[in-house]
């Protein structure tokens, strides 16, 4: 019986974890193999080199934060407010390697220095904003209101993990619930 290979997606997930912690420089074949508890030889059965892995990581992230999330939210149907509610719930609970806040922030930082990462980020951001416009547009007749809600929603996703300030007399959970109520009102 032959050795069981480490699945391709495990290499990508481990690469995303490393990216979240140390940026693209931290994505090293030997380090990933060690974290996975395997030899690095299996890596080359899937990827021709480190650059190919980085490209796959970007593709996986882009698909994971756009089409995969949208399919998940759309699956159960409902009106736009219900779908937005599910989207908020999913984002708040999302600590899977692909959708984690750490990976999100690492990709944004990487995109500042790498044109390929920047193109990927722009496509993903545009797709996510288009989806938000579709949802908010279903119950907000004012285009300016739709754009404002979209930007606030998206900014909250990106910025919340970076905010270290105390929330005053309310917990962060209470504040986020109040924001959600206003956005969906």
C-alpha cells in the first residue's frame, strides 16, 4: 500500500495560515511541510514552485470570499434583509483559513507591494461590493443610501479587526448588533 499524500487543499490552507501570520514571505515550502508533518517532496507533486502555490492561494482566497460565500448565503433563499443577516452572521463567525480576518488583512498588505495580489484583491472587492449593492438595492430605493450602506458594511468587515478602542458603555457585540440593525432598517 502506497503512502497517503497530503491533499492539495491542505497545502493551500497551511499557506494561508502562514500568510496571515507573516505575510507572503512566511509562505515557505519547508515551513509548510513541517507544519503539516510531512516531507516537502509531496509539495512538488502539486505545485511546480512556491510562486505557483502563492498564485493558488490567491485564487482560493478570491473564490472563497466571493462566489463560495455568495452561494452559501443564496442557498437558503429569503428576502434581501434575511440574506444580509446570514451574510453578517457568516462573516462574524468566519475564522476558516480562507475567510479569516487575518488572511483578509494579509492579502490587503500583500496587494500594496504585488501587482498580481492587487488585481486579485480588486476583483474580489468589486464582486463583494456588487453583491452588497444587489442586496441593499432590493430594499433601499435611494442609490446614495445603497452606496453608503455598502461602504459601511464592507469597511466594517475590513476595519473591525484593526480597531483597538474600547466600545464605551457597550460591548463590541452590542455595538455591532446596533450597526447591523441600522443597516438593515
